[in-house]
């Protein structure tokens, strides 16, 4: 149990376009999902916390207009990178919190490359 | 505020020998501590967690960690390394009932044949 999926696993897009990444909790309902960003050979940095039915909470330094997060249902959160630039190229990982106990389960990640 | 320090960016051991990955933390409140493993281009898998129960925590794949409050440490160990253990390992702290996780910078474990 407690499986989190992400789609797509890899995406290449042109500079200036937008790309959407989906995060789904497959076998549980997640009131809270999280989005992380990981640069090569570095740790994960929390970008935002996504609560179902309400606005996401962004970490300091993360542009909310650039990284649009929508958590429309208890099993789906989406991250849209708008007007992507090469510096947005990164590994994006989502996680979903399994109540109770606050444990987070992580998705397999999405590799975004902006050309 | 919470923070995590992984003392070694790289650790190299021979197959069949013990593994020690070091982690120190700081937290203002009763922390929960986790170790996650990440294989190349994969997501994170939970190895084990400490949540104020037994201080010696056993996880998957033969890993275990000991919570030492006096030393603010949560080192990860395994008696005998296997080639499949080669990966990136992250020590993670969660403060009290907070949602946010703070990740260490990671330790790259290399297994020599």
C-alpha cells in the first residue's frame, strides 16, 4: 500500500512553454501533498505544500506564479511549470502524507529538461 | 528550527563489510527522524524511522539506526554491505507535529566488489 505515482517520468520541453506534472496517490487519500525539487547530486528542497481544496503554501524563494500547484482531489495534485527556462531543468519529486502519523510517501520523480 | 548534517558526502566500503552513515540533527522539539534511500533517477524509499518509541530502529534490507539524544545523532548502519546497497542516502528530520521535512545533503554510498 501507500503508492504514489508521477506522470510523466521524463519530459523535454522548449523554453517558454509550460509543462504539467501529475502526482497521484494510488491507494489512499492524501489531504496534503508536497512538491520537492532536486538538482543533480544535491538534496531535496521543499517547494510547496499542497492541501486539497485550498491554495498551496510556497516556501520562501519559490515563485508561485511560475510553479502553479493545484490539488483538486484527494488523490491528485499537479505542478505546472509556466514559461519554462533552462534553469528550471531539474528532478521534481512529489510526496503524499498518509494520515495518521504524518508519514510521507514519495513518488518516483519527474525529470524535466528545458531546451 | 530543525537541521540535519550528514557528516560524509561519500562513503566507500567493500562488499561484505559493515556500513556506517553518520547523521547529526538539531531540533527545538521532539523530532521524528528518517532515513531514505534513492537509487539513480528514482524516487525515495523509506528505510526506517524513529518516532519516540524504541531508540534502536530496524528497517528494511538489514539496515538499522540508533537515536542518541545526548549526541543528537541518528547514524545508519548495516552489518554487511551488498552491491545493491550502492545509492544515495538521506537523513531527514521532522519537528514535532509539523508537516515539513528537512533533508540532509545526502551520502553517496559506494560498494567496492
